């Protein structure tokens, strides 16, 4: 095939299937791990990054993609999401986020990921190429299940799997009773909170008892078999907690139970104990910057400043959207959450790291994802500007070296209705 | 008849004995047939030698009070005792007017219910079973306390024990609750005898029904609308009945006891007592009172000090509850984060509430209502107020004179004056300030109720004179510890039945070794006399005379050092209170900025903006600096018009949705603005200056909405955008047809898009007919026309005087409404309109604007075809498009949402910014005032620290009307003060709180199986924010928020 034609094709949005090596040429490479390589080259071979630098040796038959004036980023990793578990929030049949009951450490998010979700291409189209899919608690839920890191490309969830389990999820029982709630409702909520606390205590007792009696011959208890690796540090235990009280209790819990690899998720009030978190080396997957301050009396920019405060104290942070159905439909906005933290003092490079390499490290997939480094998966994308800017377009993407189709249900509808009114200005 | 001789020694116990034996007889002529022998005991009493407080501040010493047949005949120092009077010597006693409880439910509840507590749940059901009642169960103004009142002797005795002799009793449940009556708290067996006055008041409350009841009203605005329509109906009803009497052949309108019962209220012969729940309710009640010319009285909630100037200006009185807030939970510093500064401030200032009102001249009465423990809590609460600096005269007035005057019995009760009813309290002089003081007796309707058969010894130092032995020269009564202190010795005391005491005096006190001597002690005139017999048979005696009373019995004394009245704290209370509106400079020059004019002039680099008295005077480069101008250097900054959010639900109190009926165009967001909502300040910080506050989308035709400016620090009225058009919300699709409300909501019409279209059509037709009748000035049959506030609002849409804001998503429903609107000749603005791109040509041709989201989709079925290019595609087809938030959080970053339309659909930066500035201004009919930067427009603008379309930029200052309402640096600088204030208040609250906590809670250990826990709710949201909406008070944290994009109601 004519080389020139191939280069042209690379500039189009259409997916590009190519079995051999691909050379991304001329773009600024935002490696995350080692700065920016301006006008660099990056070679993809067999789905991995074979080499990158200002000048790399590429096989003669490598497909060269001219990316002058563009930027290449490692795929963004949505570190706390329900993408794949939900389709339309209001339609119950499409909702697989939360299993019934309090103690479900065995529930597997991966097994319920809908590979054909219409929400997935929408996330992908803005560079979100990997997702940490997190099972959620129901109203009474505490231990919600096993999460998985998936890449947003594959015919089935098996093909999408990057790591499973990525961890076990504990949603710390937290009071959300407004002091003005009518008495009957407040009482109901108090009871429910206590039930959640009790369920957790009981689960901890039972799992230890189970571990001690292991090998006694009875069939395995699915719940405790799933939970034990998180308690002894073989997999991370993600503890979801926001308020100061919940964080305090969670820290005491980590200490008491000697949790091996704890990661806090949410952390709205985490900045208040930033020094403790830094000293104890407990990382935090922060919620979105676009959140209201927790309390009326908090500083009006309190939610925006969390990231800079934690980073300044030396806490390792990842940045994620909220794991809501609403956010899953707009997982594409992940870089904008990071950008909003930048407006309030977070270093832009750190912000980018917080949606790429840091979550990859926390999720145990940094050997494959999170940065542009030789040997890692060629999961990356091309943008025409700063990915922390909402005006920037994502032009192309590869997952494990496979070119990604950036079309979505939305772009198809857009094209269709543009034709209704044709001619219209030919733009993005 | 025998005349009683004045006998101090005998008077007290005798009276007590008489009373227990007394058989009650009606006070005056009774229709009740006489049984047995007539009781002709004279009911004439002369209370002599009393200290009489005839009214607060007026004291007669050693005066006489003559009572005859339940009436005060004479009072004064020179009054002669009538020959037929029973004389009662009250030397050393103080007589007050009987106390009045201005808002009691005594005798209206089953005896089991605790007195003083209002009905716990909204009493939705009509208190009477049948009859021509109002359609709404909460509207029962015809219910009459006098008709259902039942004397409850034990409850009456409990209130008398506190000094109360009469109470205004009023129905407690409902919205227009019914008529109140004054009843005497005697033990008259028949209600009729206890009634002093009936129909004095109509109690009104902004009550709501539970959201899941599906009954009207579920929101505060619905409650107010119902009151408004009902009062309007009552006016019309009276005219209509008159007209019908002149037109005997005319059709009769349905008869209504409710509407008829409201006549006295509208004629001002009844007081309108408005129950208030928070500090914003005062203005709401006063506005209604003014609209209908009522005589308002507020049943307060303890926060009146916050809005005292309004009360002062309105000349309105207040019934004050006495319960004070408990110390806030501050012992755990982490949990204390849940306690806001406002709550801490209120805890601190609540006890000064009455003082602040007194200082402002706002009349107030007290009530026992709201006290969690009436019997045990009333006096400590009242005395606490006095101890903290309240003038005793004000406290007394609030129990006597003021309630009588405010509630229609000023000529009968409230003071001790000839001609008034004989309601008295006989007590210690220091009753209102001393924990030791007590009440001896109360008189109700001339009948005496003795509370303290034995008068206690007056506290103070008594001089002792001994005969037959020598003992201590002085003894102290009422000192600390048990017994009486006499020098180094203690006398133990025991009261004797009847009268008198036993004093056990240690022999050592009399120089007699280890014996203990028992003295019988009796009163002797003003003094005491004690006798004992020594073991040797010799008699010992002493007499005692009071040297120095512990408490002054003289005129009222003010507390020695008054705590200062709280300084006006600003509004809204809490972290970011503002003492007044920000200053408006006469001349203001913003210099050197990148100026986004959003006019044909485009974006000007290095340009200046000149503002004169809140209005833009000039826009251009290198404008001269006028003398005296305030200059804002903005080099390197960007200046844009203030952002306009065309779809917001902030600052709406107690329910965004009147989610009961399918048509609720009578409700008004403008009635329920919440200027304390912190969302106002947070959105100012995102550059928002104007917002359209929309009713929710639970009904096909929703409520009247309100355009505001985000004037943080203004009151509810001050938020309104003067001169902006009226608006109304309509809704299509899943929300009004209740698709996502759950299985309980499947019967209200409409349940389909078919029904939505038809019900809107039906009401438009009705409104058109109504408008025609209004033009004719009478109803179809020629009678007086009933004002229908629901149809009136819809008719205004047809007239083009009210903008219709139509919530809709799918192209089918949008198209149907387009055609409907075209048929009726009005041009709605569509809200959400996420499939607008599919019919952009239709919208453009119809000149119908669209206000949409940037990129939300997939949260419910009707938005699966939403695309982020919607705004741009519609704009390219010529639709006037804006982007809105519909969300408290997103409202802070509409500039960023606008920026997305550059990427999705290729708008230019100016076109993108127009989506949140000039375009929404045009949609709302206010583009001649705001939305762009041009001479003559109001100076609403934002200073950004960078390109406003970049995610990394921030609004640094936000100006409205040429006033700087937000300044990031200033707000940040407030933080230190806020933290200090918090710390100080917590330090004060902590000891109180620890006192209350008492003991440490034991650590809880779970035992037994936890049992199955049901997952009975959606994963998101641990409680139902919809059900909570109507409860959310001012200053609440924002967590239970409303968003009608996903809230489904």
C-alpha cells in the first residue's frame, strides 16, 4: 500500500487496522513518567510501546502516522467508575451497580460489564481508555465486592480484563442524617447506620473465624475467600469515606486490622488530616473537583482545593469522577475534573499523573498502563491540544496497539441530523 | 352577713379548707336547671394589705383589691372594704394580673396528649366528619375552638400551678386551621362557663402534606397558594351570596362553611395568627396579611431577633415560644463540622430574642407551646430570660397585658383594673427572678385556687429575741444548705400540718450541751413566735423579726449588669453574613481588561468599562479616569457580562415542586425565595449574576417561576429582578407522567404523552374562556367573577405577559407543544430540549428558544438520544440557544459548560460565551438590561483571572448593579474571622454540652446474627431527597438537593 495514502488515513477519524508496527511521528509525547518529549516518535509493536524518544528505530514497514502539532498522552484511567454496570439510570433493568444486602465482597463487577454499553465509546472518545469498575453498595451495603480494571476495547469482558480483582471495596458506614430531618426519618436512618456498622463488625469477626478454621473440609465461603486477600494485603482494600468522622474511623480500622494495602476513595474531608495520610503513606482516590463543599460553612472553594492541599502535604492522589450512573455516562469529563483542581493550585503535571500513572500504580496495573514507556501497553491517544482543556479534540486512540473507533452513538446521531439540515459548517 | 375579721393567722388554711369543700356554681345567670338548694354564698372578696402590680411597672403598696362576682370592682390604696366582702389579708404578698397563654391547645386534645405540644404530624384530615367543607382537608377555618373545647380539670390545674388563669386555645392542625377562643383555666365543669371570648383569631400555618401522599399541597409554595386562593374565594363568596340573594333565579354556587367562616378575618374583626417555622416565614406571613388587609400576629419560632426591623416596621406582634435551643453537639471536633456557625450563633443569641424585640418595641406574648416540659420548664425558662437581662416588666407584660391586647381581650384581661375579670396571681415579690419564689394562689374568674396552703417563711435574716434562755441573735432563712443557719449552729425545720413549724435547735446554741430542743413556731403578725419546754420543765421562748429580706420587695429591679444586646449580625446569619448590600460607587472604572462585550463590538483587548451608579456608561479603550472614580485595575484579566443561568433551583424554600396536582400554575416560586441559600454565594463565585428559578417538572403545568439577581445579603424580596418578566414552568414527558416515581404513582392524569398534550390544551382553553370573562367583568351568569389564580397565570401566557418555560426532551413532545403554542399564539422557551437538534428547523421557524445542557445524557430513557452537539446544531439552525445548569453544583461553572460547545459543534468563543450570557438574557426578555456589556445596561459583570472558557480560570470578582457582590480575595480573608468565631462559640458551648451529656456511652458490641438486610432503595442516595425537600430549613447543608433533570419530580 502506498505509504502516503496510509499517512493520510491516519489523519482521518476512521479506525485503522494494522497488524504490523506503527510509528507515531512528530507529536509532543506526554509520557507522564518522564516529562514531555517534544516532536517525538513512538513505536508500537505487537500492541506495546516498543520505543519512544526524539528519534526511534522503526522497522521499514512500520506504518508512520504523521502527528505534527498534536500531542500523545497515555490513555486516561477512570479510577472509580460504574461504567459497564449501568446504562440508563432511571431504567432499573439496566442497572447492575449494587447487589442486595450488606456484605458482598465476593460480587464480581467484571462479570457484569456490558461490553456493548453505549456509554463506553463516549468515554473512549475523550481519551478515557481504561476504567476501574467498582461495585456499589445498596442502601444497606458495606462491603460491595471485587472491582476490576478493564480496557475499553474488546468483544467480551474477558478480553477487556486488565486486572481482576483490582481490590475489595468497603463503603464506610457514614452518617448522612441532616439535623433537621423529621424525627421518624432520622430515627430510621440512625437505625440503618447502626445496622451497617453491625454488619461490618460481624463480617470482620466471621472472616477471622473462617480463616482460623480453614481447611476443615467444608465448602468455601465465597464472601470470606474474597475478603481475606484484602485484609492480608494481597489485594488493595479500597475504603470509601468522605467525612472527617468516617475518615478517622477508617484510619483506626486500617490500624486495628493491619490492612495491608489500604486506599481511601472519596476523601472530601481528607485535607483536614493530610499530614496523617502522608505520614502513614495512605493514598487517596479523590472524588471530582466539581462537587459542592461538604458543609454550608466550608470555604466556598473547599472542594476545589482538596487536591492541591493533599499534594502539598505529600499524599499520593488519583483523581476520579464520582462512581454514579450520571458520571458513568460522562466519564469523558474525567480530565476536566483534574483541570478544575488545577484552577485551584494543583500542578498541571500532577493533575495529569492523577488520572493516568498514579491510579495505575494504586490499581496494580502500572506495568501496563499509566504512562508512555517502552514495554507498556500501547494504550494511548492523540489530542490537538491540552487534554485538560474542554476545547481540545481527541483525534485518535489506540488500546493495546489496536486503533480505536472514536465514533459513538452521539456522533452517529450528530452526523445523521447534520444531513437533515445540510449544508452545515463542517466542524468537529 | 357576717363580716370576716382580718386575721392573718387564720386566713390561709381556712381558705384552703373552704375550697376543697366548695361546690362550683355558675358565675352568672345560667340556663341550667337548679338542682338542690341554691348556693347563695357571696362571691365578694377584699384582698387587703397587698402589694398590687396592676400592670407591668405600676405597683400599689399596701393596697386593697375588691372582687365581686368574678369581676374587679375596685383597686387602690384608699379603697374601702365593702360590707359584704370576705376579707383576705395579703400582707407581704404581691398580686399580679393572671397570666395568659397566648397559644395553647388546652382542652382541644385528648387528655392523654401532653399539654403544650402542637400536633406532631400535619393534621391532613378535617376535624369534622361531614358537612359542606372545603375541598382541601387542610382548609377548615370554620372549625372553632369554642365548639370543641372541653375543660380538662387536671390540665387546667397544671397550668394554674404556673400562674396561668386563661389561655387562647386554637386548633393546631391544618392550613387555615380555625377560630381561637379565650378560656378560663378554672375548674368550671362546663365549657360554656370557661369561655371568655370566642372567634378572636384564625390560626394559619404554611403546612404541607407528605410528598408520597400525592395530596395538595406538598410544598411551601403550594401551601401559600392555597391560602391565597381561599382568602380570595372568601371575598368573592360573600359578594356572590349577596348577588344570589338579589337574583333568586340564579344558579347557586356550592355553599361553603369554610368560605363563610373567613368573613370576620377579612373584615379584621379576627386576628390572623400565622405559625412560623423559620426566620423567613415572617416576611411571607406579612406579605399575605398585607395582600388581604388582615390583622397579623406571628406565632414565632425563636429567631425573631434576626428580622426584628421587619417586625418593627410592620408593627406586628409576636407570640414567643420559651424553649431555647439545646447546646449544639460540639464535643467531637470531627462531628462538630456538621454544626454550622449559624447554629452556634443561634444557640448563643436565642435567649436574647425577647430582649431584642422589647428594645425594638415589638409587642410580644409568651406561650408554653413548644416547651418540651411545660410544668418543669416554664419558670426556669422565663427566669433565665430575666437573669440574662430581660426587664421584668417586659416579661410580665408578655404574660398579661400584651396577649390580652393582641388577641382581643384587652378590655377583660391583662391588668388589674376595675371592670376587668378577676384573674390574679398572688405570689412572692420576686416571682419573676428568683428560683426560690413561688405562687401562693391564683384567682380565675373571681374564684380562688390556693396552691401553697402554707406560706413559706420570707427569706432573709431574722432577728431573734430569747426569753428563758439566751441563744443566737440572728437566723438566716433561705440560705445555702438544709436547715437554718444561726451563727455556727443549724436549726432543722419541719412544717406542721395546718400552719407553723417545728424548729429543732441544738442545745449547744442555747448553751445547754448536747440536747436538742423542739420549738413550735407560729406566725405572729409579721413575725414569729417559738416555744419550747426544757427538760427541767422551764419554758423557753423566742420571737423573730425580719431584718433584711433577701430579695427586694420594692419596685421592679433590673438585673445588676445587663449583658449587651447582640449586635446586628448581618444577613444571612453564619459564615458569610453581610451587614448591608455592598457599596455602589457613583463612578467605577475597570481598566485594561480583555472585555467580552457580547455585542457586535466583539471582544476588546486592553479595554475599559465605565460604570455610573450601577449602569454601564462607556465601554472602550483608554477611557479617561473621571474624578472620584473607583478604579479596578484589571490588566491581564478578562471581563465578561455576568452569567445568566436560565434554569436553576437554588434559593427555593421547602419544596421546588408542588408535585401533587397535574396543574399547579397558582403556586409561585416568588413566594418562597430563600436568601440564605449558600448556593447564591457559591454561584456568584462562578460568575453567575442572574438566574431563572424554575418550579420543578412534576406537573404538566407547574408553578410560576422567578427571575432573580444573586444579591447575596439581600432579603427574599431584594433578590427579585425588578421589571423582569413573569414566567411559568410547564413540563412534558416522563416527569409529569410520573414514569419514574414508583409503582404508587400510576393513576394521576396524565400517564402518557397523549394525556400531557391534552391536559395542557384543556387548560389553555379554560384560561382563554376565563380571560374573556375577566374582560367582561363578570361570570357567565352575570354574577361576580371568581378570581381563579390558576387560570389567571395561564391566561397571562396567552396574553404574552408571562413567559412559558417548557421542560421537554423528545422531539415528539416538543413538536406537539410547538403546534399547541402556535395555535394559541405564544412562543415558549424549551428547557432541556435534548432532542431539539432533531427539530431545530421547527424551533427556528417558530422563533422558539431552547435552553439545554452541554453534555448530560443517558440518565433516563427519554435522554438516550441526547448529544453534546445539540446546542451548536440548534444555534447553527438559527435557534436562540442557552446552556443552563439545573444543578446547584454545575451552576458554579457555566462558563466551562459553554466552552464545550466549541469542541462539540464548532461554535466560536463569543458564540459559546453567548450561550450563558446574552442568549439567556434574550430568552428571558431582559437583554435590554443584562447579558452584554454596553452603555445603558446594568453593570453586572465578572472579572476572570484568565480566559473564561478555560477550565483553569476562576472568577475573581462578580459585580451586580455596580456593586461588588463577590470578591474572592475578600471571601478568603474572612476565613480567619470565621474560624475564630467558631472556636469561641464552641468553647462556650462545650461545658454546657458536657453537662448535658452526663455520661460516656458504652462501646457497642454487636451480638447475634445481623439478619437479612433488605436492599430496598436505589443505589444512589441513602435517603430520599424528594421526601425531605419540604423540610429543608434555611441554612441547611445542601446535600438533599433538587435537580429536575434526574430527580424525576
